């Protein structure tokens, strides 16, 4: 069977005690009405941090600094027969004016507690947001299986032993 892999990232932009989240439009083909951090696909031979700066700037209008890798993982989306390999990054707000609404949805600044209670938060983020927002510098790795839409049937944080 042919293997299709998309390489992506999400960047949690921190400003004070809040993080920038994207509420995806209900009209999106993939993950409609789901909450996630800004991000997107890495371009050919693009560095991870360069991609984060580009994606955040293009999507939000903001500049970021102090980019850190917090997690990486892969998710198999059964419905699309596609595997997503991604990094979850944390960065500090450095300047710029936030675009209030874009074609993909709407941006909102939320606390960690508010993010964790979102009813349509991207399924695997429910398990990793506390780590992303923590002061722990450890990078975690995980894998997930998404059956359809945002319905996760499997999730595992890998042991580092």
C-alpha cells in the first residue's frame, strides 16, 4: 500500500498567560469546527523554526521569538488514508497585529484551562496541552489514530526508556 505522509506543525504562541488558538471554520474539509494552534505544512527543505515563523506570520500577522519544540508525533487519519507527522512548538509573542478572522477560521487568546475545556479541541491536544504549557523542557513523542473527523481511537505517549 502506498504511504502518504504530510509534514506539519502547530505553534502555540504565548502572550502573558494566554495562548493563541484557531477555531477552524465549520466549512473546512478537514477538521471543521476544531480548535488547534496556528500552523500548517512545511515546504520542501524548509527548516522547522523558519516554517513556524512563516506560518504564524502568514496566518496571524504576528511575529514570534524563543521557539521551542514541545512534542512531536504522528497521527494516522483513517478517513483520508493519510499519515500526518508534526511538531508542536511553543513560542513567545514578539509583535505584530493579530488578524481577527481569516478564511480558515477565527483566532482567540485563551488560558491553558480554557483550552483544555474546549469541546471541539483537536483530540490529541487534550492529552498534550498540559505538557506544552508546562515549564518542563522535556520533548515528548506520541502517536494517534483518528477514525473520522476528530474521533480518536488510539493515543499513546511513547516511553523514552
